[in-house]
C-alpha cells in the first residue's frame, strides 16, 4: 500500500478502492503492509507491520531510542519535510473543520535550533526498563537477563507503566543526561529503592530539570515518601558533582499519579526558582510554573501575537488563560492596560510577581473562571477590551466561553492554539461576528507532530 499524504497527529493517508486508510508509523512515499486496528465502511486505521519500500525523503534518526521512546515521532523526516507537513496540517484542519472563508496562510516559522531546544525535561524512574518483545526474545535466547534494580528515562509510547531507559536524550542541553545518570548511579550504589508504579512502592519517582537562557538551572526530584538521610546524601552528592546548578528541590508525592500540581516542593538549596528572559522581559519560574518549553521559539510566537494585535498604545488587552502572564507582559509596552484572567491561583501569583519584576504597573491579574470573572461589573471597573488574547489548552475553548466572547464583542481577537482542530471548531463558532484576518503557524517542537497556530480575527461591521 502506497502512503500518499499526511493527515494529522502523526498519521498518514493511503487510499484503495475509494477507502481511506489512516496509518501510524509511516510517511508519504512509504510502501507498507499494515495491520488494521479499526475498520469502518469508508475508512480504517492501521499500524505498519512491514516496510516494502521507504520514502525517498526519509533520513536516518539521530537518536538511538527512536521508535521505542514516546517522543520525537518524526526524526526519520528531514526538518524541512516536517515543516511542510505541519503547515499542511494547519491548512487542512482549518479549512475542513471550520468551513469558513480564510485568508492565505503565512509560511510556517521553524526553529533555528532543532536539538537542545527544550528548557524543561521530566524523567521517570522505575524498577526495570521497558524492552520491546523482539529484543526481549533475543536476550532470552542469548541467556541475558533483562532485569534491573532501577532505571531512568521516558515512558514508552502509549504506556504509563513502562519506562524506556535513556542513554542520551538530545532535546535539552548538558548536563541533563549526566544528572539523570548520576541520580540512578547513586541510588543503585546505596540500594535506594526505585518507584514501582504497579506496586505503588519505592522512593525515587521522577526528576524535572529546567535550564534557562540566563544560565540559571533548577532540578526538582520527586520521591515517594520522606526520608531525611536519603535526601541529604543524594543532594549533597549532586551538589558536589554539578556545582553549576542554581537550585535544588525535592517533592514528596505519596499519590498514585505523578502530578505535583497540588504538592509543595521543598527547597534543599538555592532560591527555589530561576529567572528566564524573553527579549528584555524577565520571568520568575518555580518548579510548578507553566512556561513555554522552547524559549527561543516562544519569542517568535509572542512576536506574532504582538504583530497580530496591531497595538497603538491606547488599547486595553484581556489575556485569557494568561498562565504566568508571559504573553500579556510581552505586549505591555504597546498597551494601555493588561488584564489577565487565569484559573490556577499559583499561576496568577507568578504573573503578579513577573509584572513587579519588570516594573510593569499597568497589568492586573485575576484568579477565576473567565465566565464568572468577566461580568458587567468587571467591565465597568476595568474597561471593555480592545483586544482579547486567548491561549486555551488542547481541548480549545468551551462553547460557553465562545458565547462570552461574542457577547463581549472586542474589535480584535488573537487566538493562540496548540491544536488546529479545536481552533478550527472555535473559529466556526465565532464566524457570525468575526472574520479571520491572518494565520501564522509556528513550530515549537521539532521532530514531533505538535504545532502552534496563531489566528487574528476582526469584528465584522454590522
């Protein structure tokens, strides 16, 4: 079966006798045999089980863990081809789903650096590594034992309880890999138990590493329970081995899941936070702060938002889903007033602190659901917006929020999305009152199928 085109979310398309096949693990130009996972009358889904011929555009993946680790799904494609298919994904989904008039799409903004581009990585520790079945069989035939006392790495694709042991990850600059290996080595040497997610027991669970463009860095190690001796010994060793790390923290997580949003990290040394910069703006980042994970590309993204906002200096900007205030503050020198609304209390606190750090006095941030915060009393006190910035999660905006935006009727909306499909759905709901003026895809994550897209909308004249 000849793979003919790219669909979305890492899937490609083949057609046979009028039926469409969505294929995981192939790229346009491949000739493959597939095993169906879903089969309907007009379409089917499947996975590659054999390559008869590889596409001419394929290249050799640079990572030894490609195909086993759950990340970097597109390393077999040259970056130029990745960008082409991402731009195509935006065009296809906006047109097919929104079904509204659209302007031409600006050429995608790619990354200048396609390795070591992440400022944050999270590794998971486990009692044994995930080994694919075919490799496991070979090891057994040789008499090798696949068992291990502990490993550090990433989740295997689609598996919450299987960890791929990583040698070198190319997504974050040194000393990230060295830190992970040092933690594993120390805990193995001192017989400190690694976490077993199935048994819900063990001590060493996860580590989060942040490295800022400012040169500051932060490591947060998540453990299963309090143990003062292990904490003291491990962190003393790490401090001596990696003196360049700015701050060390640990978080006690006794829950069944890995989320630390409701937990309080404990500072072992340093300030407990680091500073990052976008252009000349400074941002304070704690262990639980949300911040774009590709700092250099975030600058490009926010410049697009600033350009699409077409600010003259007198505008009131509402920054919805404002997080730590990064977009609103980035636009602040060209606006009269920035008003951020965010549901998460800690993010609002960070936003207020970031405004203070940058000596921005005309920015205010409010905690709560935008549907409840933005009522008539709020408008009377803060003023109605001239520009609304909305940057929702992958699920897009709730229909009630879209209705609220139509009720507010700001002259301009700039919609930042990490999911063009849900963005297209929301654009269709806004189409009665708004027309799409500009579209700009931005690639934040090379070697993945993820894509950001910025759309500016203007209020129609009635």
